[in-house]
């Protein structure tokens, strides 16, 4: 299951992680965002112990969304070693996310 991350916990959970971290920037009113949630939950379960999947509600937590240039949602950014590794704007098939994660795990 994806974990909720806030502006207050972003650095600790995402930037200081020793594992790759998918961050799903979303909002409750965003229909396409809801389409990604089951995909992110599946990836979270399948890669448990190898990667982290986090969600940031951009209505309540705008600092890092602004810092990483999130202008459209859903936007999913993959972080590795505290740096942006890959970015997907809009809904994509699960295979797109898995491919990026597999690259980050190499």
C-alpha cells in the first residue's frame, strides 16, 4: 500500500531513502489520479522491501510539488538516492512504471 507523505515528511521518506521511491502527486478531485492508485498499490506490494511507493496530496502539500515542477496531475516521479530519476505525467500503463523502477533498481 502506498504511504501518505506530507511536506513535513517528504525529506525523510523520499530524499533520505536508501531505496527507490515512487511519489504519486495527486488530488482528491482528480479522476485520472484515482486510476493510478490501484497501479501504485500493486507496485508497492510487488516491490515490498525493494522500493517505496508514496502519495502526496498536492492540495494539502504544495512545497515539493512546486519544487519538482508538478504542473499537471497525476505526476509520478521516481527518486533514487534523493535525486529525481524518472518522471511520468498523466496516466500510463503499469508496465511503464515497472520498467522505470527496474532501471532504478539496477
